[in-house]
């Protein structure tokens, strides 16, 4: 299965991370701080779910979901450290 060029064309690299172009959720300061804290802690982190779908459709977000390989207590610590 090949990569859809139209999808790739709508992606952009921000701080070394490939994200959908023109996405509103990347401007959510709290989500970005937690995301950055997880990456800084050596964990994998991904924006997932409806926020990605809505970003691609240029729709507003109702919530932001992150997926990570960090354990729940590590996510809590990262979120507290992120403010």
C-alpha cells in the first residue's frame, strides 16, 4: 500500500514533528506542553483521534487526545511538570 500524496502534501514539520498543515490544536498551549514534556522525557507521543481528523478536515476541536508509551503515573508527572 503506497502513501497518498495528497495526504502527505497536507502535512508540515513543526519543531521536527510531522503534523497536519494548518492544524488549530497545535496552538493549544496546554496540550503542546504535555506533548513536549513527554518527548523530553524520552517517551513517544502522538496526537490521535478526533483532533487529527478535525485538523485534516479543518474543523474545530472539541477535545485533544494524546497516545503515549508512558505509564499513567509518568503521564501525570509529565503533565504536572509541564504546568
